């Protein structure tokens, strides 16, 4: 494309356009988008906290782990709440789990609920709390800032936009495996070294 340069976010016109909008309009939409995400994250936290209030997290094997003596078991109570607020049970259950991993004083208003959800899979509590306060460098410059992929890298999940050689090798491997399945073959490709395992909450 003449007058344009490729980058990890697609083609950006040298005239300053991002996609079909000017750079100024893009920056305006980013600012609005962050406000919308903050509002959405606040709602997700509140839903998770409400679900936690209805059914606090219980350790496996603790007192009444099956809920047989309760009017409602944990899943029934959360399912009922989800239905009454118009959400999927798995969505509310996920919000409840994320809330359980992040005490209110450890949550960051400038980090989305989605990022907290990914980092929630870090097993060690102190490591988890320190991680959210230390975002990686911004690849486009400016202050450090979390992205969905950078959070996935911290916990060892496969990223959406591969950057390193290893990530690209894994992405090609996955595409080849998907093509083999789509073709009806039973050819199993060897997993690339250093392959990542998916964690909880994905």
C-alpha cells in the first residue's frame, strides 16, 4: 500500500490516520474507550462481589462442602442470581472467582477487570498483587501499561498477537493442527518446545 507502513496493529497511513479516522479522533476514541472499560470493569467487580456475598468461596473438603444441608447449593444460588440479573451462570461464576482473588484494596482502577482476571491465575498471592502493580513497557512508547497479551505472557498463556519467534512458532503449529483436524486427518504434530499451558479463568 503506497503511503503506508505495516506494523503490529495493521496498516497505518503516514498521513496520520489510524484505520479510517484521524489520529486525533483515534486518541479521542481511546480516551472514551478507557472510560467505558472502567465503567464495565466496575460493574463486573460489583457483580462478582455480590455473588461472593450470596455464596462466599469455600475451601474444598471444608464444613458442608457439598451444600447438602443448605436451602440452595453454591451452584444453584449463583445460577439463580445469574438468571435474575440476566447473565450466564458461567459469567457470574467467573466474576465471583476473580473477586475472590482480588481483595478490594488490591484492585487497580486503572487496570481492567479483564487484566485482573488473567493475572488472577497466578497462584502465589503476593506475587499476584505485585504483578498488577508492575505493568510491562509499552511497545508504542509512553508509560508502562497492561495489555491482554502482556498479561497472558506473565501467566504463560498463548497470546492473541504473537511477537517473539517462539510465539510465532506456536501460532503456526496451532494453525497447522487446526487445518489437519478440518481436513479430517488424524495427524498429530509434535508440540513446539516451551509450549504454554492455559490457566484458570480463560
